[in-house]
């Protein structure tokens, strides 16, 4: 109302002053009005988003878990060219920033996304672009690695979303309460993925003891491939299959490390969509983790099978592998509609794949 | 972005016939912030 009145007054004043034309000043005033309207709209959307986030945080604190609830926005996202948008964003972030401006830009990013800039290995003005800053390394000693030989360490910085044990041939991982996806779809139909405890015998539902070829094969594959010599004094080891999902916020350190001493045998690249992966997306988009572009590394560690899936998002669509620098992700796709089968590479050097020690750098997420 | 780790770990293991056994346990809770290098889980006798 204020702007309309002001606009009418200024219009009336101008028309009396310059004999009735008044069009030039009136139009020039229109532009600030449109800008203000846009800023107002963005402000309202941001306030609404913050209110929704606050509401979901309060519910989470009360222990109420939000359920899966697809909505119109999720369906709308399916229509957007998210991969092209992601590549455009990536192109923008490769732009070189003037040296004097760099600290201000990265401090603003750090404030917006709660990054700890003190840990960055280089002074802020040494990162030529936002993309270089995003994939920054940390100062020596910033991340001490748990030395306990009987522990598995987190491969990344982030927020633990879910974890647990996988049982039975179906082996489903919960995306959010009310919606699960299969670990086979996430990792790709892999012959070495054990689907139950890898002991050679297992109780089936009727209580009788059965031996499954698959478990034998996966057990012998593990025992033959793993460096340890089979020790008859050990009773049959019982092993379970576990999973853990860690979400990286935009401000987190985005390099991926090896969670244990690990032989990586296979790499699978799924060229998929690039939906956002934030909390709201996990609650509203079906099959989010098995539709998005991702790189799966699969191999063996001292306790058997291990696989790591690095899943991209709209703003962070690229996954760079330090053990295979030539791999390119988030490239224009030939077939637009249906998803392509995963592209697989078997690492054969040294005879047992790529050996990595606990904490070794493995990969990095990047923008675009 | 998101990382999903899928791995085998001991759920019970008799060691040299004695009665002690090992079992993997997570040492995090959903919603925890974790940093690279910190323990996700351990398996101790």
C-alpha cells in the first residue's frame, strides 16, 4: 500500500511538473518496486522454510520421527533438468574470485553453512574459486584417527542419519520412517554382497540347519581373499551385515577417507538424477538414494565385505576418486529418459584390488 | 551429499574355544554430528 501510494504521488507530481508525460520517472520507480517485491517473496519463502525446519527440529527433539510424505514439490522436482542446473552451478563456482574479495566470500559461506574456517589448510585468499575452497583439505592433525584396531571410523564429517543391521535376503535400508530401499539397488546387484550372517550354516525359519551355496561362496571368497590365514582353533565366526548413513551439510569438510584397512576390488558408477539430499528431500522423494548419481566402491576388509556409496546432490553433483582420477561424474547423458545401467570397473592391480589404510584419502565431493 | 557404508562385522565369535565373544556395536546415535576419523562402532570381547 505504502509503495502504491508513493508511486501514485510521485507519478502525479511528475505529470504536473513536466506537462503530463511523467512516464520516464514513473517507470524508473517501477523497477525498485519489482525488486522489493522479489526480495519480499524470497524473504517470506526463507522465513517459511526456517519455520518448517524449526518445527521439524522440535518434533525430533520430542522423539517424534517424521514419516515419509511425498508432496507436489517433490513431483515438480522430477520435471526440472537438475543435472544441467547442477553443471551450471558448477561452472559458476569455478569462476576465479579477485584475491581481495576471497576472504569475504568464504567467510560469508562459512557463516551461512557453519563451516569451521580455522581448519582450512591454506589461508583463505589462496583458494582461487568457491569450488577450490569447497574441496579444501584440513590442517595437519585436525582429524585424529581412532587408533583402536577393533573399531571402524567415520569416512566423512557429517550427521549420522541412520544405522543398523541388515537381515535376510531383502536387506532393506530405511530412508525415513515409512519408506525403505533395498541395499541391492543402492550398491548394484553384487555377487559378493552377503545377504545374511556369513556363517556357513544358518537357522532358517523352520529351525532346521541349512547350508546355502551363496554363503559358502561368499565365505570362501572372503577367507581366500582376506590376508588372514584360516585358523581352525577359531570356532565358526558369525558375522552380520551393517549399514550407516551419514549426511554431509554444504558447510562440512567434503573429502572421503577409508574407514578401515580396505582392499577395494570393484567400482560402480550410477549416472542418475541429482535431487537435493536435505532432510526435507529424504522425507518427500521416493527412492532418493537409489535414483541419485552415485559412485559405489566395494571390497574386503578384515571382517569381510565392505562397500561405500558416495551419493551426489543438486549442488554437489561431482564425485572425484583419488584412486581413479579419470572417472568423470555428472556429465551430459546420452539417454535422457530411462536410467543407464551402472558402469563398472574391476581393480586388478596388485592382485587384490586397491589397498587403502584406515584414514587414507579416497574421494571428494565437489560442486557441479 | 550423503555417504552410505555397508559392511560385515562380527555379531558373535568364540575365541579359541573360550566363552568370550565379540560383537560389533555402533557408538553413535541418529542425529549425532561425527567427524572423519572418529569411531562409528567397535567390536570388543
